[in-house]
C-alpha cells in the first residue's frame, strides 16, 4: 500500500552543521530533497520512473519557515506528503520535528518537464490526487517573487561540475549556499534565518557565471536576493530571507 505521509529520521551531524553547530540552511535543504526523492520513488514518480517517460521533476518554488534550528546531536524527523496539483504545479509539503517539538515547515511547488525540450508536460492530476493529503496540510505556500531593479551586486559565482544535479543543471540547494555566501561576515555572524523563499526561473549550466544581487536586511520586510546570468542578463532565480538577530 502506498503511504501518503513519508517519514525519515536524520542525525544532525558534521555533514549538515553550520558554523554555530546548528543544522544549517544548506544542510536542511539537502535533507528535504533527499526525502522528497525517496517518497516520490515509493509513489511511482521517482527519478527512474520519469526517465523511462523522457521527463523529469524540477523544483519551481520553495518556502521554508523555521521557529528555531536543531543543534548538533539532535535527531530530526522529517515528514513529507504530496498535497495536490495547483495549476500546472504539484505541491509537496514538509515538517521538521525533533522530539516533541516542531522546528519548521516547508512548502514546495514542482513541474514535470520534457527532458529534451525542457518544457512543462501535463501532470496526471487524478493519479496525483489519489495519494495526496487532504487534511492536516500546512497554512503556508510558496508564492511568486518578481525580479526587482535597483538591487546591489553582492557576489559572483561560476557554475562548476560539483554544482550539478542528475538532470545536468545547478542543484536547487546550491542557490541557497550562494545566497549565504554572498552575506558579509558580520551579517552571517549576527543573523538567524527565520524564512527562506525562492523561485527558480531558468536553468544554469556548467560555465555560466551568476551574479548575486541583493537588498538590505530590515526588521519590517524580507531582504530580496536574485541571481542574474551574466552572458544574457537573464534572472535565473529570485529569493528573500527573513532574519532575526542571532542569540
């Protein structure tokens, strides 16, 4: 029988820690990606199954909200489930729990694309609905983040072989790492991320150079970020961070 809710435990160890001995943003996003792949395979929509049909999953939007971050030595339980289809996008949600405490939650939106043309293909809505969770879903959703003008250059990264995923483009988790790496040392030492939201607008490939542009942190509004591909000026992602002072 297919399980609508998939659960897996992960150790908060040196592989996923940040410099404050807490589960880091990049580390957590990798855990969410891992469990999403495992559950998709269980439901019959995994990487191998889609390869046979000449298609692939791509993450389009993501919103992560964290009340706090687990620390070194914690064991976190990640739960995930498909919620349904909205427009052309399949929605997948997550909860991050340690012991009896809920640390955070995440909503993601995915497309199935043709592996050759890279264009979206139609999702089997009825098959997806049969395994979708209908009660106990999250109140958050990943929304549209429009590109902005007037943001300031913060860092530049060239896509390397190690940035790629199995589909041959930059792994979604790498963009979060680029955003964190574009912070000043003082900012990085002084903030704790409460919300991370991102839209993926265009693929980037080996050799591409991406310039990270950003706004300023404010107590009243999220800080905007975006990545611009230098060879054609195209915005490849938009994102925003909500932060609080690190205790």
